[in-house]
């Protein structure tokens, strides 16, 4: 999980400050991650925990990075942690929980729960939103633990994120086994999104879908996004006459399972620091199968 791996107890061969020693000993780690080791009490000098980056080292001192202990089990309402290191937190978010606060700053959000969680170990720790899921959409999403990580994804999203797959149950029988939808999305003053198949100056949005199963009333689709626009799947499905089940905002007439039938099933990306391929895949909610 963590990049820094060296034989236990490295010997200091010249007098210098601790941070200078760490950057030389672990060139594969950024200064941000090394500072994180210090802040999280993972650096020991002569078997004593040190948190000051300018701690003076003497010749013969022994420096060690403490191996992380097994992650404690925690309960976070509406949130299950799938993966965590010093750079990222990947979660499974339940439907009904906001990703981050909107106009009501007091409302419960995944962001608030995770912020409180990381501050339990280090009160200076912060998290940063990388991408969002709608309140009523469930599934896999991630947050960064530094602004540097957040900005890395913002700058290199297409290079880092290779696949985002959703499962959606829509109203009606979708005829085509697979297809693409490209349209232009605009938003009005009441935060309602609209789709146009002609260029009206809105944001161009493209998705691809594949039919998994269905009946005369509902169809289950696997959807992959080429672009990640606000409410994209919901508004584009409405535009082709198949609103998402349970989505009253965008034209649905049914709500048999008492939630939006939209689930972020898969997230594949390259870790921006370790460069390792990361894949997270969740089960399809059982309630979706009841519809089809």
C-alpha cells in the first residue's frame, strides 16, 4: 500500500535533518507523502517516534518507518471504505447520502463522515473531492487526501481513469442490445439539466450502453461514460424515452424500490503516485433484479 520499503533500521552516515535524510533514502516518495509519514507517527529515530521534519540526525542514528497496523474497523453511516492509503480513500456510498455538502451545510455527507474519520488520527488531515455521485446514486467513488492528488486527477482525468461503469434500470423496453448517446447538456436556474441532440452551446456528453436483461416494463443496462457531466445518465436516458426508474425529477413514473435505480459499479484508474492499476467492482443491488 505504501511506497517506502527499506530494511528495518537504516543507519545515518552523515549529520543532516530528518527530512533531508528521508528524501535521499526514499526518492520514490514525494515530500508530501513523507510529511504524511511524520504527521502520522510512522517515523522512528533510535526507536523513538519523531514528527519534526527538521529533527537533527547524528552519525550512527537508526531511522525506521513503522509498518502500518491493520486498519481498524469503523462504522461510517452510509459509507464503506474499500481502500485507503496516505493518498486516497475509495468508498462504497449508499443511495441517499450526498457526496459533498450543497446549500444545506448541516446535511450529512460522505465528505463530512470521511473528514471526521481521518481527523481522528491526525487533526490536521483533510480530504478533497475527486469526483461526485448524485445523492440518490449508490456505488464506488473516491476522495483524495491532499490538494496535490485532487489536482492530479483534475489535470489528467482521461489518462488516469480508464473505466467508470454504471448499472441502471430504466423504464420501458429498450430495443437495441447496445448503443451510444451523444447530446449537449445545459442547466437552468433551478439546477435542472436538459439534453439537446443539436449543438446548443451546452456541454457535449457521450455514454455507451449495453442491455443486460429486461421485460416489458423495465430494462437493466450497463453504462460506461466517455464524459462525466452532472446528471448525465439520468438526463440522457430521459432524452431517449427511457427515464431511470425512481427518477421523478427526470420523468420516471415508477418508484417500486424506493430509490433511484442507478449504481456506480466499477471504477478503474491508475494510482497517481504508485502508478499501480487500481480496480474496484461492486455487486449489483438485489433490488434492481426485482424490477427486471
